[in-house]
């Protein structure tokens, strides 16, 4: 007697509500696990994870773009100025960045790397490799996951509920 292919059944409402079926929980758990790894790796750099993200944007922009407006930095990081300002203040206190008001528009503040901030890039260069190693994924898997997460973010940003 030939076997018929099985078709996945639609999960019940109770199945849909199981914690282990929630993508939001999986993403949150992965984010917390990443946070733990980054905390260890960034300790030697004297940076928190959000400060590291700020530095990544500034390292990427410098020196071609020069000082970045805080507004553009916030857009790149998906952070509002209320969250970004304390990060920048701490980085400035630590001598890694310099904030300056625009001479032409007092409302506009730019951020530039200091010599120390630029030099820190060399010390940070091993962080991505160590993160990749910690995942156990090869580079193709990492790129595929990043691409899927970018698509997910775009879909959620565009969702009209």
C-alpha cells in the first residue's frame, strides 16, 4: 500500500500560544545571549554595546564624511536623541568623541572621533571575528541570518496593523 505524503496540520490556538513557538522570544533570548558575549569582549575596550555601535558608525564614516550630525547618527542606529545623547556624553567624557554645535545652526550637533577614538578601532578589530566564532556559524550562515533579520525588520517597520 503506497504511503501518502503527510501535510502539516495547522497548529491549534493553544499551540500558537506556546512560548517556544514565539519568534519574539527566540529573538529576545538570542539578543540577551549576544549581549552577554559582547559585554565580555567589550570590557577590555571600555565600551558598552550601545557605545560600540556608535563607534562602529563613526569608524565607518570617518574620515570621508567628517563629523556626523547627531540626527544622522541616530537614524543609522535607530535611536532617538534622548537615548543617544547620554551615550555620546559618556564617550566624550572618555575622550573618544568630540561633540560640537554647528556654527550655522545651533540646533545641530555634530560628533567626531578623537585621536583616541580613532585608535580604538584597531583594538576593536577582533570583536566581529570572535562574535562569529562564538555563534558556531560559518560566514555564509551569518550573512544569511543577517539578511533575513534585515528583511524581518523591514517587514515589521512596514506593517500596518
